[in-house]
C-alpha cells in the first residue's frame, strides 16, 4: 500500500490531529513526507538505515509544525509534575511533543541506543543513498521478471505500471519504490513453502530490508497465530510470499527465483 499522504494530512489536520508516517521502507532517500503535509515521521533503523541487520533501533522525527495547543493534548498543555510543573507547549511551542518524547518517555522507558548500536547505525547511514538506489533498481527488475513468469499468479510492487499504487508511487517515491515485493505462485500455500525451501541465495528469515536478499511466508511465520479467514480479512493472503530484495547482482537473484520455481514444480 502506498499512502496518499497529502489526502490523509488534510483529513488529520481538519480534525486537529497530527499525521504520523512510518517511512521505514521508502527511507528519506525515496520519500519525504514532510513535503506533503506529514507532521511526524518514524523509522525502524534496524532496516535500511542500518542496512545489515546488525543493530536494533528506531527514530522519531518531528517537523515542528503541528500546533499541540489545540485542546486535544492535555499531557502537553497541562503541568508535568515530574518536571516541577513544566508545561511543554508553553516552554517549547510546536516542539512540545518531541521534547516530551526525549525528556519524559525516553527517561521512563529507557529507549536510547547503546553506543555500539549508534556506531553501527552511523556506519549504515553513510552508505544509505548507495544501497537504496541498488535495492530499488534490483527490486523493479525482480518484480518485472516475476510478473512475466507463468508460474507466478500475482505481484504486488508499486513500481510496476500494472500496480494500482503506481501513480501514487510516482508522486511520493519518484526515485524508487523500495526493495520489498509481495507475490504468490501457482499452487498456493503448499507451493509457496516448496518454492522457498528451494531457494539457494535468498535466506528464509523474519527480518526484512537489509543488504541480503531474504524471503518469508507470513502465513507460516509472522502471522501463523491467525486463522486463514483472519489473514484474508487483514489483507494478508495465505499464499503471500514477502521477498526482500538485497543488493546482490540482480541476475543472480532472478536466477535463484527461476531455479526455485522449477525445483518446486511450479
């Protein structure tokens, strides 16, 4: 799904609430939500920002443009007794939310990166622009190859012209549509399992969005606690294969997919 950020920003602001966008998959290289009206952007830094599945973390980025003093946010407009009656909106204006995150929530929850995790993240950020470009070009080539393969029943990737999200992707992510693809193979759930086991380059792991190509069957992993009906209602088909395209040579990735389809009898 590609969110129509401008549309949802208008709806949110009409009701006096901030629009918070998770920009983990596009990254700031491909999508800049603040330019389309978002107020807060969050990232799981464990994904593309780190890039190598070596550290765990997350970030909150506040645009500083939202008016928190609109009567809807008492924790920001009423005195905080743990800071001697400090009122965040009076002291920090539109930065009230992010200051509270740092001064109050981080203090209570301890959600601060360790020095070594911060070091690893910084190393990843230094090559982010190079890796994201490769992830996107590889993913588009893989998605096109999947779409052309008779053993594949459907492909979900917003960079494909056939995608219902293509126009939105071109608007919000003109530089590329990230490196994660959803697709299904003929034969459904059982065939998906055989296909995955036949892959040689791609690893079967729950992690996603790092330099190495990986694959996951949500129905047998992240969402296995749900019934088939519950998964369908949540928009997660039981035959869905999540394919996270890495930065390896794209010919090797496509060859691995093709040999796995043959090996699985698809």
